[in-house]
C-alpha cells in the first residue's frame, strides 16, 4: 500500500514530505524510544509515535521508513518539518491514540 492510499483510508493529515507520498508501506513500527526504533524498525515501515522533535526524521531516514505518523493531534517542531521535506519522508498526523491508529493500520495492512 502506498502512503497516499493510507492517508486517504485513515483520514490522516499531511504535514510535510509530500514528495514521498508514493512510498510503499510494508508494515508499521510503534515506539516512542528512538533507540528502539533504530534497532528494530524495518525498511518501508510506517513509524507511529508521539515524538515531535527533529531526531525523529534522522531515525526515519537512517532506517528508510516510509512515513512517520504522529498521534493524538500532536504537531511537530519546525525543524522536524524541514527535515521531513529534505528527506522526502511524509510526516503525518492523526487525532487517534496510538492504540486506535495501530489497530486501524493493522487491519488495513493484513488484508493488502
């Protein structure tokens, strides 16, 4: 599934990184610990987090993640938006909790 399809199906807000909306998503990783994501997330996964600082995009780029999804309506720092655009990794937002979004995303991806 492409990031653009995920946005449409889950009614996500695109904050930045629009040039990466054609990236493929193979799964997701849920964590708020950067070291955990760095050690365990896999290429082409979407990362669900509540972290909003610029280091999020550094990890997303290092791991070649498809997108970063911020939960609970959280908004990123300006430097995070800038890095998202530079790395062409979509930064998305939802008002859903981590639990709600994870369940919705799992249901979508298991059938695709």
